C-alpha cells in the first residue's frame, strides 16, 4: 500500500470526548442513607444515578415528580365518564333527528318533552360533578407553585 492511502484510512471506534470523565470517587452508605438516596433518585425521575448525584453535589436543579394514586384514579374515572357523557350527547342528537324524521309533529313533541326532563336531570348531575371535581382539586391537588429541590 501507498503511504498516502494509509494516512487516509480512518480509525475505528468511538470519537473521543473533549472533556472525558476520568476521575472516580467511591463512598459508602448505611441502609438508611441508601434508602433515602434511592427515594430521592426515584422522585427525581432521572435515569442515571451518577448524573443525579452530580446534580445534587453541584447544586443543579433537580426536578421531582410525585404521583398521587388517588388523583390519578380520579382523573382516569373522570376521563372515562367524560367519554360516556360525549356518547350520550351524540345519541341525543341522533334521537332528535329520528324523532323528527319518523314521527308526527305531536308525537315528536311529546317525546321531546320527556327527553327535555331527562336532559335537565343530566345537567344537574353535570353541575354536581363539576362541584365535586373542584372540591377534590382544593383538598387533594394543592399546587403551591414551588419546585421541589
């Protein structure tokens, strides 16, 4: 091979870092300290323990995410209920169209009167749901606006 072609050949492997982390420190924790470290690490949502410890040591901002199981359950049930509520609205529109298409005006008006009563009850139920949701938010989802560090 020619000397020029040898120089043009590239080396394999990783591209070296500009500022590699070459210094290693080891420390030991007792059971309580380890449990506390792990709980803080899990609350931070970070995926790398070493980066988490560096962030704690050098005062970088650590974001914590706290999951409230009761709030999540309530939210999921409320979402399901909202989907059912929308389905009722779609069915309501279809029923009105069918009543006007297939029945006489008097019969349609009579059925619509009954449907109107049920709609009033459903509106009351909706107001109660809104009130309960607001009460739940005030009691259990207290947002302080502060970031946990």
